[in-house]
C-alpha cells in the first residue's frame, strides 16, 4: 500500500470522571484494533519527558497463523479459550490434521517436574528422554494440561506429554504479572529443534493463567466445597474439549503488565480487509475530509484544544462519519462485531473519525479527553498497513 495511512477512532462514554493515563506500546499493522481502557491513575504529562529517550516494547508479537481455539459446551452455551501454537509440532495450516477432540487431564505433577529431575538436585544419571508423567493412564489419548511453573522448556514438556501418550499438550502460562499473556513456545537450542522436528507430532499450545483458571473451574458452581468439586466429572474441567485453528477469528493480545494502568490490548482480526476498505470508501465518498485543527475546541467533532495553544496534529486530514452514515448492512456488521468482541454496547459508541496520515504527518502526545465527556475506552482501528520503514506506529509513552 503506497497511499496514506488511515486510522479509525471511536470512543465509548460513561459519566464518571476519568483521567486518562499512558502506557508503552509501539505497532504498525493493518486491520487490527487497539483498545485503550481509561484509568483513574494519573501520570506525568508527556511534555515533561523526552519521548525519544524511552525504551519501547514493540507489538504485535502474535500472528493469526499461530492462533488456536480450545472450545467446549453445546449449541446453547459455548465456551472458548485463545491459545498460541508452538513453533514446533503440527501447525494450524494443517487444518483438520491439526484438530484434536479429547478430555483435558491435569498432568501429575502439574508442572511436569517428575521426581524433581529437572532441578539442580535432580538425578544426574536419569534418562529424561523416556521420562513419563505419573498419571500416564489418564493422559493417554487425551489433552494433557501442564503449567510452566517449574521452568521446563516447551520441548521438554512436549516430550513428557508425547512419552505419556497424550494427543495434545496445553501449557498454562503461570506468570502472575502477566495473567493474560501468552506466546508461541520455541526450541531453546539446536538440539531441541532437532528433537522436536523428529519426535513431536502432537499439537502444543499455550493459554494464559486466566484461561487456565477458566478451564479448571468450567463446571464449578459458586459456593462449592473442595470435596464437592472433587466429585464433579473431571474435577470441574469439561469432559471434552475441541482444539482447532483460530483462522480469522478475533483474538486479544495483552500488551501491558498486571497493575499497569491503563490496560491496552491489541485485537487481531477485528475487521476484515473488505470492511476496512468499505470504511475508507465511505469516508472518501462523504467528501468530509478536512485538515484536523486541534487549536480550536469542537464539541461536534470531539476536538479539545491544548491549554497552551500548542499544535499536536500535523498534516492530518479527518472525516467524521456520523452514526447515520453507517446504517448500511456493512456498517451494522462492523458495529455488531465490535460490540460482541469488546463487550461495549454499540449504542454507546461515538461517531467514527477516520484520520488520514500522509508522508510527514504525525499526532503528538495527547490525551483522549473530549470537551464534554471523558471516554471509558478508546478504540483505534488500523485500516491499512505501511512498510515498517515508513512509520505508522502508534506510541503510548509512560
């Protein structure tokens, strides 16, 4: 794409007075939504910091090719978890050959550190290549659920699962500081890569700590005792789950640590490429593009001038798509999907703003505070992509 970069901005309101804070993020990707949740935490003004001196975490780190879904339930109530498929073992591109339907079974030990052989005090002469889990009879033919709390590598855990007869391995990331964070497991050295290539033929995926808690309490009712939970079929977990490729299904990527305010997520596959193109065409056909002037407050266009009169928007054209302009079938589909994915009712959305960035355009550090209300969240959609060397990132400095 050699044309200008285009972004779509939308806000959701609530009446509570909220102060927006900033957090670290840098990205450049098309058809992805960035969701910034408001916070009551204040921060130093961006002007007091040399932004070029900060170290930034760069996102996205996940791709649709590694996205998987673990699903259970029936036609009336379906529950699903997002997972990241390891770089070794069967990949989502294999379609039906990647899919597994089985019972989820907790590993024994749950962290895979059988007899503490993976610790510095473990037996030096133990043959780890044939080591099995203690509950092999339960694991065989099923999806074994293991945590990474013992520090085993992905290949070490996959080898345990394979040796124990598992049909698939689910690794729960137990990082307390990142309860929603997952990543694609990779071999740690050439030897592991060679072993995985030769022996690991079962799907391996990671789910977050939050998702692990959802899975292990799927059938647990509030107020149940530990004894009652033990009497449940599969001890509170679903009796069957289905693993399949995520494809174009929207999925979240957590980009902030627990306790960091505000919360920022990337939502992959929020809109289709065609829907992004339709929004661009709607904005262009409306004839509403005009230079964004942030030196004057405009309630209708949701622009708040800087108190010191400084200019933050340079070389940006903006078109406002009033709610009535999106009442087409395509417009309703877009709003309904954002409603379903984010949980924010479409009727609470603001009008859509389409910003057009050309060569040399930029929007300086600013707060998404509107003249009459402060939004509970900002939703920004990247409508097209540009090459990395041409910029296009949105940056949240902390």
